[in-house]
């Protein structure tokens, strides 16, 4: 496997100065961007599947072990506050359970039956999407989860950092982004982990954009849970509408902290209930609700 092989460019890294090591690491990280670029068509196919599943009432599960599992945990945790979605929509399933988020539970990744059981406990259905994440592409826990997902009729995705991966042979869709050997051989928390983080960001963010969670390049469905996010919401309203600070704050207050509704209220000069109706008629897309074309 490429992820386990020796990197010929870093064999003398233990003799280098800190500056030399950091420069070499940065050079290796440049390969991550190229690796992701090569699989954009495959990522696009996955996005289409995720969007279709969510529209049909499905959920998205990120399944992994170790670093791969933690990448899934991070992605699932960040989607609700960013896009205002339920915490049930994107869920992380990590080998070893919650304990493995904070400390390594190395043996858990070898249990394929537990991968199946952990999805059974989530009542997986044919409407859902399961994204199996494994740098090696053959982690038994992820293999077991994907095999069970296939039996349930769920859409399955393999995200690996090696070609011809085992999980790629199982899944309906495969993303095999190969950044090459790690700076420290086998330490897949490095380039492989970065590849996974970038691709998961791309999948969730693009899916949310296509589902109307973004207007222009503003996150208009954010969940306001603290002072910082309230100020961010007010600034979003001001940037999107050109309204002054007082108008933006009043609109946010009158819309029950619904940024989308506040935008429509200001843009269309309507009240809260009318704004909700117009958003509903536009399937939640702000641009459609305010009848703004893409050149505006």
C-alpha cells in the first residue's frame, strides 16, 4: 500500500534541522491538493447521491477507525452549527465508540462485525448514505459497515488513500485519492488525514449549497447559539441586503433568528410569515425567493 511505503524524499529527516523538516513537510503537503484534484469527478458523483438522499429523507453516516473515524466525527459535528441542520442528518460512527475520539482504541478497527452492529444500532435504512473512510482502504470495521449498508439498500461510498482498495470494490461509489507515502512512513494522520478532511469538507459543503443552505457565498442557515454567531448573522444580513445595522438587527429579531427569513423580509419588504411562505414556495432557496438572477 502506498500509505505504508517508505518515502524516499524523507529518509534522512531525522538528520535535518527544524527548518528543513518543516520545509519538506510543506512540500509533501502540496501533493495533497493534486491528489484531491484528480478525484473531483468522483466527489461530484457522491455529492449528487448525498443531495438526492437528503431530499428523500435520508441521513449521511461517516464510518471510520482511528484518524479516519475522527475526521468523520469532526465533519458531523461542524455541519449543524454551520448549516442549521439536525444533528441526526450527518452522523459519525467510529470504531471503539466515543472513547476512541479522544484516545486510540487500536484493536477496534479489526472488528468487522462491530461495524455492522454500530449501523444496526442507528437503524440504517435504504434511504441513507454510508461513507466508509479508511486510508488503507481495507479496515475491517469499515468493510463490515459497508457490507451491511449494501444489504440494507443504502447508498455506499468508499473514501480511501490507496488505489484498488477493498472498500472501493464494495461501495457504489469510490473516491481513491492517493497523496503518496507519508513523511513518516505509515503515519496516515498526516497527508492521508488531510486528504480525507478536504474531501469530506467538499462533500458536505457542496451538498449544503445545492440544498439552499448558502446564498451567494454566505451561510444563511447557521444556527445562532452564542454572541459571536449572532453578530455573524447580523453581518451576513447586512452584506446580503445592504441594510444598516439597526435594520439588520430588527429583522433578525422579528424573524426569530431565521437569517434566511430576515433576508427575504428586507429584500422583498414583507413580514415574517410572508417571508416564510415565499421561502417555502422556493424550496428554501433565498435567491429564488427574492427572484435574483445569478448575475446580480
